[in-house]
């Protein structure tokens, strides 16, 4: 137990009696004036400033019947005080420490009127604010027979402290008081005012810059009244510059502490500045009285029904849902809260005054506690105003219940935005929710959003819900836009107790066509094969925009457009497209390497593709190419598959040539494109094959007098593949996995996806 100790007069008084000549006829003095000085009130929490209460010189002035009758120069001072022995107790005594009047002509001398004395000022333009103290005593009003009378000196200036209540790294590089009076009245005025004609200017920090922690005595001000007095702070917060200005209270009164507070909690988006008046020179508690620990006063608090008060008011039990309450803390001191930085909580003071019924009221807001966040106990710590220290007892405990719901998989929601943003395209199972029996999970979308998320009950798991990301074939909105869905946990019975969580992906998509159970991409890869941004997107499909099939578009588009689609092939595992160019009079793939050692077909199926797509397997290519006889690619016709797909074995084909493509100075004639489709599914346009011949040495891509020996990229761990072989008059399909140096075109398919929406629009 620690007893409460009060801060009394600064320093003990030693005997420093002024020995005076009272003149003849005076036998004994009538009284001793015991002069002492008080420090600034400790109601601000930044503490005392070394040396600010030191007294270097002290003078006393006695006025009787409105005139100065006696001056006591340079009274001897010991440990902050002095005894002044008077021959009689009459008139008014003024004592000044560490200052002399600035506006009186010469030193005050007997005969000076008290009216002139009260108008005396202190300070000069462009000079530091004087650190002085004053006090006065009406001797004529004291009880007869008094022998020892106290006279307390108080500071003639106001002190400005800096408090940093910032979640983050802060450095105050500049602290400036603007439009500050350069002179002030020597003696207190009621009300506080500024001397007429006092110049105004800037005052800068007395303490070394930068300031990175609570700092008392950053500056001092004369008593003044000004609507323009303000403070400006400049500095860095988490490395980012800030500049703030704030007005000081009106008026500025002497012997007070004004605290400039820079504030930013973790939930704030911006840093703010406030200025408060704290102390007024009165005594205040120096240590807390821990015989009366902090507790919640339920009778003066507004607490929701789902919040419980426990531990005799020392603990609040909070539900996992969002809640708000108005709490009054029982304390014999005025409290300020220490900002929280790690939990989804805000605690702010809402006291309306310093009276017992108005102070220590705080608003506590707690946001929803997301699934998978463990239960926690959070100490809300308080500092008693006037104290620099924090004490372990000065806190209340908030016990935060865990959310009873649980999430598995890739969905991990935080306690701030309640959002999972994958930042890329993703589909299939995103996560699994395991809910209490009385809860259910539903998905909601904005009015202009597609139903791209599906919630379904997990088989063989009670009250468990799978969250599936879906895919829309040929989605005209799949341009990389942000695509959102709201997952809502709610009571099954009435839809109440909603918890909303947002899941976000980037909606990308490539144009596709369906063939024998596979969604084939309509176009070859180009550029960086892994980047959606480099590919032909379903939102910008040139053939679809022209109302054509890809086959017809390749026949009718300009030569430049044809080249942009046709002239790409790939080598190894780089995924960086090689472009057909002229080099030394021949057509080659720019960037071809004769030292490539990676067999493309043996890579994982999705090694070269954008998210959600992959190279078709050998079996899937066989559903198109693996005929019972040769497929003669230079002729139109029909071929029969060796292995039918679900009973469908006929594949029709047609071919066409382009003769207008020029690369550099080279004319590239007879560039073939071949359409294959299933007569059993005429609603789908089929697959159109095109692209440059493979390159496997420095001779380029012309083989047998033409540029059409296309090698296909195929997912085949054993290294198999397909190749268009032969001369221009006898082109045919053959199985050929080729080697590591050989270049291939890449034609991706959509990877298997469990949930497909908008299929009717995909044809």
C-alpha cells in the first residue's frame, strides 16, 4: 500500500531573514513574511523542468496609500524562499523574482504610484521569455497579532508542453508558436490581457530538436489575449512528413501549463493536433492512492446487455460482435487513457468537465472479432493527470471473446477491413467456414456484380460451408477489374446477427471455345505468356467484337493485326515470347537460343500460363488430332478419332492462306490457318490453329519452302507432343515431342473449375 502524497511548496525554507534598520523608536517587529515559490502545477503529465523553479534574485516593493514607500533589493534566497521581517503590517507588499520591470523609467523608487506599478511590463522584442515569478499580500487585511504570514510566488508565464500520443514512429522537427506577444504584464491581470503596443512574433522550441518523446517546457509564453496565437508542428510520422497548426486557448493565463498533443491511434487515418490547458498552480496528488483501485461505476455507465461487468468492476467481458459502451471509471484522480495499438478497440475520453460527476467518462468501441482470432485479454491503461509514471494498478481489463465460427483454407480475415484480397485471379475452393449450429453462410453481391462466388454445404461435415470461386467463359468484363463478394454469417432462424466479410479477386479471362469437354483458348499466347495483360482478353476479343469467328477474323483482319496474333512462339521455361523478325535475310524468332535445355512439354501444366489456365494434356490434344488415318492439313475434310470422346468421333476441318504478310523486307506467303470443329456440336465455333513454324537452329522458321510446320506446346511428362509436318503440298499431323531447343506455339485451355456461371453466353 502506498499512501497519497501531496506536492507542497517547492523546497523547504531555510532561515534567510532580511535584517532591516527599523529606525529609532521601534523595538520589535510586528510580523515575518515567509516567502516561498510554487512550481507549475503538475496536472500536465510531462513532469517538471529542471531549473524552471530556481530563484536567482528576489525584490520586494511595499505600497502604502497608493504610493511606493519601501524597496527591498536583492533579498537573500535559500532553497527557493526567504523570510522578510517587517516593522508593521500595513499597505500591500509585492514580491518579484528573477525580473525587473521593463517599462518603468529606471528602477522603482519611493513615490511611484501603485497604478503605474500595476501597468509595468516585462520582456523585450526578440528576447527569450523571462522566467519570473510574482506574488502580493494585502498586509492591512491580516488579523492583528499575526507574527508569521505566508506569501506564495507563482510563475509569471505559462508553460507549453508537448505530448506525443501516436501509434508509430514520430519525430517533431520544428515547433513554433506564432503571433506570440513579446512582452507581458509584470503582475497578473483579471482578466488576462496583453499590454498595449506589445509586438508579436514567433517563438521556437527551447529544447533541442528533433523531439521524439513527451517533452515538458518546450516554450514559455507571457500572459496574453490573442485570437491569432497558434502553434505549428512539422515533422515525420513513420517516415512521412506532416505539418499541423492549432490555435491556443484564449486567454493565455500565467502559472498554467498548456499541452500540445499530437495524436494518432491505429484506427485513425490522419494525425491530429490539440491544445489543452492543464494546471493552474494548485497542489495536486503526486502519487496515486492505490487503496482505491480503478473500477467501472455501473450506475453511471451505459453498458449493453451482452457486456458483463466482473471482478468487482475491474473487468469487462465483451462479446465477439461489435459493441459500444459509455463507461465511467471510479477514481479520486482525473484520468487520461493510454492509446491502444494492437487490438480492434478504441477508447476515447468524453468527460464534460473536471467535477466528480463529469470526469473519467470514456467511450469504448470494439469492432467485430473475425473468425480464427483467439480470445484475448486487453489492458486499458490510464495515467492520472499530473503524473509522468504509469502504474500497473491503473487499468481495467477487457476480456474479448473469440468468434465461435472458424475458417479453413485461403480465407483469413483480419479485424480491420474484414477482407481477403487475393490480388490476382483465383477460382475453385477459396475456403471453408465451420459455423455454430444456429448459424448459416450466404453470399451477397452488389447489384452490378456477377454471382462469381458460390456457397455450398460441405458433404459429411455438419454445418460446414465451402466457398467456391467461379469462372464465366468469355466474360466481357474480365479485364483485370476488382471483383468482390460479401460472405455473410447470420442466424439461421431470422437472419439477424450479421457478420460481413469481403472476398476480392482480379477478374481476368481469356476467350475460349468448347471442344469435346475442354474449354480451349481461341488465341495463341503472346508476349509474356504468364501475364494476362499481354494476352488477348475476353473483354477485348477482336473477333467477337467484329461479330466473327477467329477463323473468319484471321482471313479478314489487316496484315498488322494478323502479325500481332500470328508471330509468337516460345522456348524452354522462360515464358517470354519470341517474335518473328527478319535477320540476315531470313525469318527467325527473335531471341532464339541454341543452348536451351528445358523441355517445355515436361513442365507442370500451369508453368507457363496465367492463373486459372494451363497447357492441354496429350490426351486432350488427342481428342482433336489423333485420327485413325493421316490428317492432311492442306485440304478441307473430316477425320475420325481413334478414341471417341463420349461417343463423338468426327472432326471437321477447313483451311485458308494469307499471302500479304511482310516482315522486314521478307514476304511470308501461304500462312495457313486451320479450323477444326465437331459436327455434333455446331453451336461452338471450334478451334482455329495458326502460328509460325518451329525453329530448332539458326536456319530460322522456313522449312520445305514454307512457314507452316507448327510445333504445339503440350503438357506431357513423358515428352510427347504434336507437330504439323511435311511440305506445303503434303502437310499432315504427326505425334512428335521434339527437343529442348525447338520452339512451340502455346495454346492454353481453362484449368478445371468446379463452378461455372454464365455458360449460355459463352457460345
